[in-house]
C-alpha cells in the first residue's frame, strides 16, 4: 500500500487503460488503493458484467485489497439534444449504476458530446439543460441503489466543430450545480485544455463539491495525459491550493508516459517542495 500524506490524500486511484481484471492486478501490484474499470472499453461495457464476472472480480478485490471506481462510458450521450438518444443514454447509464451497485463502487459520468455545425450556442444550451434533466433522474436512481454518482469535467476543444463536449467550463458547472447537487470528479488535464477556464479558477469555485481529482499534464492544447512534471500545469501551485483550501479526497492518475509508482513519487516530491517553501515563509 502507498504511504499517505494526511493533509489531503485519502487514497490513490489508477487509470491503467486495461480490461477490468487486468487493471486490478496491475494497479494493486503498483501499490494503489483504487483502479478504474473503464466503461468505454468494449471489454468492460456495462453489458459485459454478468453475475459470474462480478462475483469473480469481487473476490479478486478482496484478495488484492483494492477497490474499483467505474469510469462510465464517456461516449454515452447524456446531453444529446435528440430526446430519444438522451433517454436511451439514461437507460444505459442506469445499467452502469446496476453494475456499480453489485461492485459496491462509485460511477463517474460525463456530459459527452453534441454534433452541430451551425447553431452551436442554442443547441449547446439545449444540451446542457438536457444533461441536467438526465442528472436529476440518474441521481434519484443511483440513490435508490446506494451508488455514489460523480460528474467529470471534459476538455474544451473550440476548433473541433461540429463536435462539442458538454460540461467543460466553470460557467457550465455553475449552471448545473444551481439545479442539481452532484459531486465533481475533477480532471485537471481537461480543465487545462485551451485554458478557457484555468485549473485554478475551476478548483477555487468548486473545491467543496470535488470528491476526487484526476492528475495528469498536457501542453494546454490537447489532453496528452503526460506525467505531472511534463506540461503547462503548475502542480506546485495546485498543491498549494489543495493545502490552502484544506481539500481532501482521492487522487487519481491518468498518465501514460510514466510508471504508476513514478506518478505517486512525483506528487510527493511536489508536496515536499511546497511544504518546504511554506516553512521558509513562516520560519
């Protein structure tokens, strides 16, 4: 098991980009408390989780002392402006919630994407309201199953028309939270893409709603999933904000160019530097 910094870390989660069972063993071997079951992989779609598979996975969780976080299929169009598609997406997500109930784990959901070449502003507003309606229904269903439901922020890609992600910005999340109270799974890498709403602005606005944070780095243009020390995000500044606000929760890593242990080591090195600077300022 990894060592903890009790100032804010409640546990470490890994996105191993592997089939659920393989990801479990890989993550546990590298000292993680949680791992992602990636519902966007065809090996781990909601319909692949029958009773026998779930039972076997629960046994492995107990054996390796690790817990799952179900990262829902981000392609499910919960914000679609096509009502029939949005209703189908709700039903699919309910199936994911059923799986999470049996696995005793939270579900991360996403606003997904709309396709609109011309009337982007009006359709995006319609989609945002559609997402809120989806969240209200799904929150009620998840509560009946005792499944924690977390909403993840997505990247802002302004030049990728006609495809547009929903629930990317501070303003959109403010609008959502005004109408439905839902915890946030904060992806720092997503918040950094195209800097429409910088990491600091988003975190300060919603830190009381954030239950877990996904860490990676990028160049500010693409969600590259780089290590913490490679990219334009200043993690020293971000850790300083975590300490300042007394935030605590699960830290997840979605990094592809460094080892799982290196991600943990990098974070602790950053924490040590930040704490040393604080000591010098107050000493």
